[in-house]
C-alpha cells in the first residue's frame, strides 16, 4: 500500500487520482466535509466505485423526511436534510444512518472532554468496521479522512490497495500544544480547555 498524506485540501490528490482511469476508488467520510467534494469529483471523473458515509438525506428512511416542507422542519432535521452529496448517484452511496444518529445521541450526553473523546473513538471505529464489512466492488484505492480511517487503511494494506488519508487538521497533540501556547501568550482571553484523560 502506498499511503499519501493529504493536507487541508484534497484538490492535488483528487487531480492525480482522476487522471488514472484504469482504477476506481471508495471514499469513506463522516459528515458532509467540503460539501462532499471528494466523492463528487471522483464520480465526475468516472473513478468513484462507492461512497460510504454516516448520515445522508438521499438514503434510507431519511429520504422520506425530504417530503416535509422545509418551513415545517425543526432546525436539527433541516441540517440533516442538507446532507445531500450533489452529483453522486444514490446507487453509489451507502449511509450508516442509525450509527450517525447514535453518535449524535452519545455526544450530546457527554459531559466531560474524556467522555466526548470516547464517543469520537467509538464512532470512528464502528464506522470503519461497517465500511470494512461492506462490499468494495472493484476498487483499487481508498480515500479516507483522519477522523475515521485506521481500520479501513489496515484493510486496504491487507488487500494491496492504494490509500489516501486527508489530514484535515493538525494531530491532536500538536493542536493542544498550539492552543496552550496561545493561552499562555494571551491570558484571560479564554478559559483553558479541561483536561482530557484519554489524551494525556
């Protein structure tokens, strides 16, 4: 497996990927990151094998909610209904809707930073395992994002597939160090974040 590090934009990676018409890719992505730009770009280039996500308004029972007039929808439902990967046919999408809703429920119940981190880790792992248990068709590459990738990349390596992981933000340790530095330079601007025992 050749893993490619991707920075804050997927333009360079998707440009290279779309030039290879002899291989197709799966994309595994939590949320509507960049308004689903990566699966949309790959599909437009004819190289998207399949797109896996958590919540998508064009799949499963959520698509029925689109029959409700937008003015009658509560804010939370309206946000869910905005999860539409324009330019990607529903037949190329698998959405793990119940997982996404359970993640939202657990995250709302988290009171401490370590509890929220535990929810993130739980969701990321569950998502990866569901992707790995799904058919990958004829894909010869995977495109993932740093928040949910480990087990998918391990599967790709075992299958000898190409792999791209987009790092959307600095690793947590670097992010925490930078925040502490800024808080030391500007005391009183913001309360320091509470300690997260899972990240110590």
